[in-house]
C-alpha cells in the first residue's frame, strides 16, 4: 500500500490526532498508536486516550481500501518537523512499519494490526445541539479560562458551564473564589439547554484554532465538536453547575472606569512585591477620583499605589466605605482578560468585587473578598 499527499493534508490528517493519542498516560499500549483507514478514497485518522478523541478525514488520491495503526509520537515528530510545502509526503506500508519520505528525508515508523485498537463509535447527527462561529467561541473561552478550577473535588468547577436560550449561550467558569462569564451568539440551537462543556474539549479547540462554524453534539459518553471534516470529543461531564444569577445581579454601590494598562502595571508591581508573603492580600479603596492600592508583605514591607479613575456610578449609603481586600493575582487575571483599553470596577452590596468590560456588557467577572 503506497500513496502520496501534500504536506498540508498530512498535517491536517495526522497532527491533532497524534497529539491526543495516549495523552492521559493510560496503560493501554494500543493507544500509543493512531488508527488510519482508507475507504473509497477517503482517509480517516483517529487518535484517543479514552478521555479525549480526535477524528480527522480528507480525500486523498488512493483507492485501495486499507486499515492500520501507526505509532503516534514518532509520526507526529516527523510530520511536524517538515516545512517545505512544495514537496509531497510519501507513505509506503510494509507488514510492521510505514516508511515516510519527504524529499531526501526518510523515517521508518512502527505499525500494528487494528484488532486490539479501541475504535470509538462517533455518529454525527443530522442536526447539532448548537452551532456557532469559531472565532466568537474561541474569544469567549480564552477570556474566561483563567477562572476555572483545577482538580477541584467539585467536578463542575473544573469545566465550563453553559446555558442556552434565544440563540444565546451563556458561559461561566469559577474556582469557588471568582467567577467569569461571557455570552456567545449561536447560529442555531436547542432552547432551554444547559450543562457542562468539558474543559478538555474547549482546550483542544483553542489549540487547533479552527475556522468557520463549530457544530456541537453529544451522546451518553462524550461531548463532541464537528468542524471542517474534523471531530473533537471529550468525556461527558454528568454534573450540574451552581446557580450564579444572584451573584451576577448583585447591587452595585460604586462603579469606576480605569485605563487597563495603568491598572495592570500597578497590580503587576504589587504582585511582585508580595510574592514571598505567606498570604498575598491587596486592599483597594476609593477616595474621590483615585483608586488607592495597598499591600503588606512579610517583615514589615509595605507598598502603596494610586490609579486615577472616572466615577461612573455612586449609590452609597451613609457609613459605606468602598474598600475591598482580595488576592492580587485574581484582580490581575480578571483585568488582563478584558479585551478593551479600559476596565470597569464596581464595589457591591456584598463581599464581591465586579469587573466588567465597558465595551461589552456580556463580559464580566466577580471576585470574592478575602478576610
């Protein structure tokens, strides 16, 4: 069995599938391989680590039906290293290896029969649960990822919550101390749908950088995204996200608008100053048109800074002082995620600080106060 394909086609077919193969370091040796099949001139490549799946397909100029498994890491290393698009990539299969040639380069990579490979069944439905523009989805996800928990015992905090109504998908991430949200406009959707979007699926889409439309669907075991002939999948997360509507709709007492770069510079300076402290605390307060920042480090070290602001809202009762203490890293992450030249900060009626994008009301985050 022999065939030749362009380098761009080879990278489309193999790179993402090879990348996910055995990603969870499971003990199934077959998952060190990707599954390659050729049927009626359509090549299909599948890689999985049992948790995540990538299936890619493309027509190629070969009409002999064939099926084999190829060692993933070695194949990925070879194909990813080539850059000359003018030279085709040639594949020559023998009994227990495939020889890959590109110009004068040649690599021999191990293969194995497909009998022991756990091929997952992926059935693409006639209609997707929801679909959206890839750029809008990637922009929203990348802007809220920072607030997601890592390995929390509450499974929903490790992933992305979504709820769909009126062709809008609201996205939430939280680690229990902060909350970030955004909204994506959908091209079509099932209304009154809510659930958990697996973190790994979103991560794969950010890494792959697909264009066009993303179509999402799921079955009893996996959550999938189909785009441009490629299907990405991750294990289904069967859990529910806590209702956060009350947190997002908390009453605002004072709101200010600040130049994003100026605030980031100040918080970054304070972060570096207190990085050796056992518990890093930043206290911010509002005095007139100035935001005062203060932090104490160990051994009596202390830092103060001042940032000029624009007062947007003042709904202050007698005796109320706009003062808030929080982790400086949380403030830095929230401000950095805002895709605007300025950022709005609101002191609220509860022990919460709200960060919003003045150019897009759909993007905001909430940070809990430190005691």
